[in-house]
């Protein structure tokens, strides 16, 4: 088996592990955290939505922001993870990649992967294992694989 990287992620944290053989234990490679993803949108936005008085009306028209502040933070973190995966691939650190990420963060992450990293992608599973310790992670990953196969 070629060296595999396994990414365990959600919108606020990511752990990258390496596995050199199918029976080898997981070896931590990197841990990434994005504290802004844990904040509420009202804590991220600097001001209220815009408003303007409309002609011949008694109220104001409100303009909502084009994208949610929290979603922008999730996109920033997905980009950070994707850049780390791209750097690892360019350095020859892995040959295949498996992603375990919460839904809908998986979509944000996959949208930001480079073409080269996407070609190395072996599997993606929409499951949040970010709260699981490394001791239990091995069995949970094996259980997830058996459910897919």
C-alpha cells in the first residue's frame, strides 16, 4: 500500500493522519483549528444589513448580505485545509487521500481541492469524527469502511 493521508474535519477543526500500510497505526501529521467558525454570525459581521427608505412606502427596504458570515469562515477554513493537502502532495508526502468530514462542510472542502489532490482522492465519507480520540478513531474508521464496502 502506498502512503495514505486521512483527513478528519469539520468546519472548526481538522486532523491529518498518515498511514503507511493497511495495518499500520495512524500517525498524526497536522492539526488545524479555525476558531472563527465556532462563532455566531452576529459575532462575525461588523455591522447590520444595509437599509434604504423606499419611495412612497412607510418602511425601509433591507438588503441582506450576499453570503452568511459563518459560511465565509467555513470557506476560508476549507481553503486552508485544501492548501495544506496540496502542499503535502507537492512534497510527495502521500499518494492517496481519504476524507471524513461533516456535512455540509465536506462540500465546501471538496470544492476547494486542487485537481491534483482530487485525483488522489480515494474516498469521502460524510461523518464527523472530529470529537473522537485517536484510540477509538482506528475502529471507527474501520467500521465506516465496512459500511461503505
